């Protein structure tokens, strides 16, 4: 009996629900990653080209994620054809690499109910309508900043946003992502509690763009 209770608790604690139905979700999360943080944590070890000096990448598109009010679907079974190499390569300008575009389609795009082409077009539109604060584009020096200050900068640059529609994440002492919650037609909306939780640190590092 105790084993059954443990299994139920484990399932309830897991926010990701593999095998959801394509198109069955509540809203989108637009995730913008701070490239210097990703490079310091992962990309430098891989010798990824987007981490080279002179690349100049700051906030890039991590993904556009179908989301439930609590948790999210991922890896949904879909009859949609996977993206071609050309389609993933065309996303590298805003995502940093074709490999990330492929990964995001498999994990999140398959749950959108869209074709790969339409999903990438929607993600590009969501990224394009979001104004990156001038403070961060580019960032010429390392900056230690409160997550709330990053949120406020995005809210000021994007009048449709407010504190309920945005969250900043951090890890290893660095600002990692800005997450913006959007309706199916890409209008700002309040985030679910799990997304809104954000970064609990009083401040975190944003390394300069390279």
C-alpha cells in the first residue's frame, strides 16, 4: 500500500506529462535564454560556435512551449512530419543552432498541434514581437542584477507585460532565462504558479555578451 502511495506522490510531483495530445494545452511559454550563461554552463565545453568571441549573442530563443496551468506536455505522438534540415537551419539565427531547433520540435513542438513549419513560424513571431531591453543588447560588461530588475526592464520595453506574465530563472549563480506567458494568439497572460515561481536569489550574474 505504501508503495502505491509513493508512486502516486511521485507522479503528482512530476510536472512534465509525456505523451500528451497535440494541441491540447492551456497557453505558451516563450523562453528566452541568456546565451553567455548557457555558454559558461554548457556551450564552452561543447566548443559551440555560438559561444565564440564576436558572436554577440545575448537573449536568444530557447523555445515556445505548450503549457498546462500546472505542468506541461512533452514528446507528444504526432502525425506531423518532422522538420527538414533546412527548416531547423533557418532557426539558427535566433536560436543559436539548428540542433536546438530540432530538440525543441521533438520535445515541445510536437505538442503544439502545428506542422513543423507553422510551429517555427509562430516561435519566430513570438520572439520577434518581444523587445529586448536596450540595457542587455549588447551587454558590454559583467553585471550582477536582481531577477526583479530583469523583469522590470522587460516590462518597460514591452508595455503589454506585467509582473504576472513574466518570470526569470537562474542557476549556478547566473541569470539563465526570461519566460513570458502567452495565449495561443501570442498575447500576454498570467503564468501558472509553477512558471511564475522563478528565481529565488536576491541577485545573479549576467556575463557580458561575447
